């Protein structure tokens, strides 16, 4: 390695270790919200936007930038200035595409159209790595759906509803029926994985991006009565992590890319039995792996904390580091900045977004006192 290459490598390493960035350009923060059914808490329906100062962690005020009912979950197009959301239009459950317009100096969303899910409200959407397919999971409908995307990012009609059948029944009031809660692609983009809270299984589908079709392939069992909710990949592609909503734990799986199969390794609790018993209600929600691959974060509603774990690089197993209160209520979701320096926790019932600095050495969270208001936020994407 020559001197120039060595200096460049050292500069990159220093930036990663300090959580810093060479660019002063703020990051976009996209916020999906949940409509309120309380007469006195009925905010404008739509998608909100804020910016994050990547040097200080300060959030700008959140502004309404696109109007649609129930835009609970969001996803960004990998290449284009296009955003996708769940939603409801004229009483029909839809997925929606939005062009991100910055021409006036303000960020606004212009509709690129919607497509019906055909199976009830979507709780999660994602885009495959080739940018050819949008995927949605319908918790209430017990189904998943794939939609083709054109070159402009517009959504085509779905290629059909893939219906899950039956629940595990371990927790009778939550698992009598199937409840897919997340859908996303494998690191090689060959498969779509779906944690099904009602079935206590992660369903695995082959993904044909040319035809935007899902074909059942394999599945993996999770903890009995655990209620698998969301999934996060390790950057090395060898491990996947599933947050168990009902158990308030995180399960570690090995991923065999050659066979398209998951293998259970371990499940770590986020709360003790005594802590769960002390709360009226507790529920695991979001999970994310730090860009470095060294740490994992997972949230619990009711206890209103985010658990931090260190990841064993050889085995993928988790070791607890700390639990941090979110300085708000009901963390259904949180977002990590791409450089791994910041975490933004959404408090649905406190109408708040709180910013935490991430310690690059330990992964621990430090509340920055930076906080902004947003109406009932339930999804935060930082790009």
C-alpha cells in the first residue's frame, strides 16, 4: 500500500471510530405516522420530514410533506429520489409511491400513484436491491404481496396475493391466525424473508425480480410463543436477527445462502420475567444492526427502552451492553444514521423523536437532549 492509500485508509477508519463525517450536508429523516382515533389528538394525515445535522445530532422541526391516510411504514428507493409508503385511500388499503421534490428549496412529496394491496392494510414495505420489486406484508390479511417497479419507480399492479395459513396458537389471542409483520430480501437478493408473528416462523420465498413473483421455498421456526416481528441482517450476510414481539427477546439465526435456509442459534431476552411482570404490557418492536456489525439495537414498548447488545463476530451471539430509556413513550420504531453515529427513537404516544449518540467503542447510547415533535411517529428512516 502506498503512502496516499495508507493515509486515506486511516482517515476513513478515524471517521468511523469517531462517528464523524466529512460532509456537512444534513441527513433526511422520513417519518411515518399512525392516525389518532382520539378526537383531541387528530394530527394532519401524512408523511413528515425533518433533517439531522450529522455533526451535532440536532433535528430540525418535522414538517408535513405528503398527505395520505395511515402512512405507517416507509421505504426509500435504492437509487432514485422516490419514497414508498403504506396507506389508505378512499377506504382502500394501498401502497403508494412518492417523488421527492426539492426544486423549491423545501422538501415536498408528489404522488406517483398507488396500488391496492387486495388484502388489508400493509404494515411493512421494502424494495429489493435491484429496484425492480416492491414488497408488502399485511398483518391483518395474513399475506404478502409483490409489485413490479418501472424505471421511474412507479408501482405496477401486484402479481398476486400470497396467503399464509394458520397460526401457532401458543398465545391464543395473538396467534390464532397468521400475521406477517415484515418482508425484506436476503443479502444476495435471491430470497424474500417474512417473520410471521402468528405462526412463530420465518417464511422464506424465492424472489423472481424479472416477474416480481414470490415462490414458497423454506421456513424456520422461532421461539414458541415468541411472535417474530422484524428482521435485521448482519453486514457479513452470515447472521440474521429477529425481534420476538411477544417474548420481548432477540433470536440469532445463521443464514446459509447456498441453500436459502435459516438455522436458529440463540435467543436473548430484553427484559427479565420480573420486569415484564411489573409492566401492564410489554412488546418487542424494532431491531437493527450497527453498520460496523459490532452492535445490535432492539426496542421494547411498555418498558420504553432500547436494548444494546454486542455481537460476537465468530458466532453471531449477542451479549448485553445496556438498556437506554427512549425519553418518550411507546418506541414502535427507531432509525440509525448510515454512518452509525446517531440513533433516533420514535415515541408514538409522546409525539416525539429523540436523538442518541452512539459510542463507537462500546455501542452504548447517550441521550443528546436533541428532541423534536412529530404526531404519533411509528417509522423513522434516516438517509
